[in-house]
C-alpha cells in the first residue's frame, strides 16, 4: 500500500521556457521577451548611439556646415527574398545594400538607415544572428549607421521566415542634379559589371529548378564606387541600379523618363559564362534578371572614359563596360544591336520570368 | 557555351546571308513551325538581315498557343480543386482560358507549381502523398519523351497520386493542314530541329513529295537558321523539293528509335483541336488504354466546361501564316503581353509576343547603316 | 517546343528505375534523364530538353558544319570584294 500523503518533494515552480532557439509569438509582444531578444540578438551587432539611447526616435545631425545647401535623398525597400541565405549574401546584406544603393542613385552620400523586421514564428534565432551580423558588416563597409529599428512577430505561415524593411537617408550636395530624366542625346551608357548574377544565384539557392552553379550574388554597397565616378565625371546625368526587371526594364524606365532612345550593343554587355549557361538552359534572358551590386551610369560623352576608368579601379566595377548611347529617337524605347547585326526592341519585363520549354 | 557560341558567330552568319543574297532571284515565302525558332529569329534580328525577297512566316509551332481552349479550361478547373498540386511548364502560366489563367488560380489559393521537367512533378507527388499531383503534359513531339517518362516512372513507383493532362500535338498533320489549304502561301519549310532529333525526318518525305515543297531540318541558333533558309532557297531556286538536313549534329533521318519506342509505349494518335485552327484528325497523341489510370481528364470530373474564345483574337490566321500579328486590329492596343487576348501574345514563343517585344521593322531598316 | 541545349555528361547513375546523368552546361550542372540515349558515356554531348536527353550530339558533325560554313564565308567575302572592286579582307 502506497503512502498517499503528499510530500512536496517533487514540487518546483514551472518557470516559462526561455525559447532561446526559435522565435515564438511572445517575442513580438513588446514585453520582456522582446527586449531580451533585442538585447541578445540585435544589439550586439546592429547598434549605434541613437539605438542605444533607447528612445522611440533617433536624433541625428546632417554632416554639413552652416550655410551649405543641398537636399536629402530618402528611400525605402522591403526585402522578402527566399531563401534568406544564398551564395554571395543573404537577406541582411541585401537589405542594407539595396537601400544604400537606392539613396546613392541621387548622387547622395548615404548616412543613416532604419531597419524593421517581421519574424515568422518558428524562425531559428540563429538565422537572425547571422542576418544581423551580415547587416552590420554591410553597414560598416558602406559607412552608414542603422539608427532606428523595429521587430514584430507573425504567426507561422504568415511570413516567409523573415522580412526586412530598410529606409535610408543621404545627403545630396547642392549642385548635383542626377535622375532618370536627365539622359540627353549623345550621352554614353556605361554598366559597372556583369548582368544577372544575383537573380541566378537566388534561383540556384531556391533549389526548385534543380541546378547547381558557382555563381554568387553580386550584392554590394556601391556608394564608394559612385563617389569615385562622380569625382571623375562630375556631370554624370543618370545613375540607376538595375534590380528587379534587370537591365532592360531599368533602361526602359530611363528612356521614358528622359523621353530619349537608348541604343545598346549586345556584344558589349558583360555576362558571366555561367550566368549565360543557366539562362540558356532555363530559357531566361539575362537582360531581365535582377542585379544587386551594379549601377548604370549615363554620362556626357567627354566624361565617359574617366567614368569608366573610375569604375574599373573599384573592386565592384572591374568588369565595367561601355554598352550604348543615348539618341533622340526612338523616344522612350530601348534598342539592341544584336550580336549578328540585327536590331531589336528591348521591352520591359512583362510578368514573372519563368522557365520555358519553347 | 560550347556548341552554342560557334553557331552565333556573326562572321559566319554574314557569310550565309551573303550567299542567300547572291543566289536569290525572286520572292519566296518560307515558314518555320517551331516557337523556339521564332524566338531565336526575333531575338537575333535575323529576319531583318534577310534579303527582302525572303518572307518568313511563323507557323503554329508553339504548343502553348495551339493547346485548345477547352483543355486550358479543364486545366484551370483541375487546378482550382482542393487537394491538387497542379504542375506546369512556365510557358502555360499566363495563357488565358475563357475567364482566368493559372496565375489567378494561384492567387486564390490554388497550388500551382512551375517545374523545369515533368520528372520534378513526379518527385513532388512522392513528397506529397496526401495530395493529387497533376502535370500539364503539353508539347510537340520534342516534349513527349520526358512527359511519358514521368508516367512510366510514376507507374514503376506505384504512385496513385500522379496524373497527366495530355495535350500533345504533332507537326506533320499541321504541315498537311497548312499546305493543303487553298489559301496557302508557304513555298518552303524549316522543320523543327528538336522534333526531328526525336522523330527523325522520314515523315516529311511524303509531304515534300505531295505538295512539292522543299523542307529543311533546321536548328535554333542564328547560324543554323540562316543555313536552313539558305538550303531551302537553293532548292526553291533550283525547282527541287527534297527533305534536307541542316542540323546534322543532332538529327538523323530515322531519329531516336529508343525515344520513339518510349513514346509509343504510352501514347497513341488521337484527334486534336488546335486553338485558332480547329480539329485536325489524328494530329495529336493521347494516353494508351494501359495508362488510362494516369489520365487526369478521367480522374477529375471536368466534362462540363463551357469555353468562350475572345472574338477579336485572330490567332488562327496568324498561326497559319495568313496574317502577320501587326495586321491584327488589337495588336499592341487591346492585346499586349501585359493584357493578352490570345495565346500567341502570352507565350514568349508566340508570334504576337515575339513581334511585340522584338519587332519594329521600319525602325531597324532606317538604321541599317548604323 | 524546342528549347534544347547541348550539355556534356559528367556522371551516370540510376535514380529509382531511371538512368540519369549529371550534365554540365558550361559551368551550370543539372540532372537529366538519359533513358533515351542508352549508348551515352561520360564525356558525350547530348541535347537536353525539360530535364531529358533527346538525342546524342555529334561533335564531328558540328565541326563539319562549321568548317563548311567557314569555307562559304570566305568564298562570299571574295565575291563581295570583287563586286565592289576592293581588295578581299579575311576574317569575319
């Protein structure tokens, strides 16, 4: 017969699990779990004086002396890339470089970024650590600070692991007028390097199409390269990074904004052989595939050589090339002289680029 | 890329084009009957570099464009059903049915997956035993070997959750239909190189003989196409009508017998409705009775489908080479790649899409001296 | 219907009941089914469509075609030059 009198010897206080390994809904509550997550995972890698102040805002100053005039360049981007890790980078590096680059396309000096995170329930915390460290490295390379942040958690299935939004602000010196509407007939079109690397690298990492390749994403902060270009070619008219939709779509945007025609020479556009091979196999056109570390530079003809030389001297512009010219006609269109000497129109990307059998 | 770059050599292409220019004495109408060739011609701008005597028309060589509206609607009905993972080549995703496309099904929560190979669809079936996986088996003869292999593999694995919606079409009956039409203008044919890599070109001998039309088996790179055109024009100028092979590195007269045996193990000739053209008897392939279990049309109840073709779209006339896309009243206005009315504008191989994206002959001719 | 790309076989193996191969497309590697080319060996070239080898690709035939077209290009250069009464230039 057992002794049924309770002994209290097995009693213990059921302390809640710490959930150090994966994100749970509690991490998004705004309470202690949230602050612990931020302290443990974000702050060691992505901090700045404004962030450490712990306010709901960041108070920062702009780096100009009294009396200097200029403008702000502000941009925002949301990053939903899947998978979050791929050869050459990850969503963290992408989120910093993407916004730094967008801000720079005004000819601005990038200064400050904000970062908002949407975490999916179940996401391994280790993934966040890797991503945040990657963001730190990219921010340091670019010379920018992340000064405000936010973290939310959504239920499993409501986000693809991790979404990041970054917004950025930069400073444009007063005399600088750079924009998609500034291309003029006679201008020279330059590209800072090979096309299609990022899109193919992400596709390979996704695994759905089952191919292996050594191609790495080109994701990189371009502000130092752009700074060098603007020093060598101070009358640069257009800067734009050919991200989603690729080179063809981006040049079409510029052609429409400037109401000019852009004429390209197919054989001058640099493409890595492996990217070409992947595109051939899948039926893709490399001119429509996203790039995350390249910039289109459109300059007056007398500054083209200097701009090109400046790019080639930068680690992210070694394969820079002259790829075309701007003419008055046909206004708003992009034309390509093909490698066999024909001429065709390069239109914008219609929808999603999908592997084809035809 | 080896065996690709050499066949894009600008100097060699120029040599062939010069030869065509030297030998041509009168206008000729040539047809290529392969979406891949249409794409290559338009992408390289080859058609603009041909002497004006040569008119190239684009035949019904895009399986996406010629898949019947009824079958598209059946595909959409199947894809809409819960518990189905509908797998398809990317080409088919935006082809409009009577009211919607696979994209809109996906947006409403249907599971639609793009695959590079039908064997990937079999793998998806293995990984999702609680779902019905259906593969949209479209294509000409070229795509039949991988499509039937997926069925053979599924049967060998004992999969009960894999089926195929078959819409195979064959080239020779289409050529008969075009050449036999009283409105036919085609005088020479470029035969599709990869169809012939599988099937050989012995089937074209009676066609050349019956209609007195030279046929040249042609590859896909600009140099291949130029060479195919040259060999066809040579025959036309000499008044002969044989079947010749310009794609010798991949094609023999008998074709790939092993591949053919695989095809006929699983498929048999059936009547097929060609979108925009109509019924061509015995112009397609369907599953043999032994493989009826894998027929998605039988597995899913899709009999009560009402089809409604867009009345403005003149795809039929374009696919037969009777009209050019630019002659369609809707081309470039109501009908664009973003807002397609018919299949030839959707498929990147479709004549209308190719013309829209790559076309504009006046512009290029104006700048020939550039 | 015809996106077929030449690729070189770098490995052959069985997967389930199917003969498969690793195909090198010039630095990009993908698996393809080689059931229709039972004679294929490592190092051979095939035409790959939708993950399937349609047929062998003959390197000799490819070379012969290119050689013939090179000859044609040279002949046409000479014809063009004589038509324009200019000295013939080679290469192109």
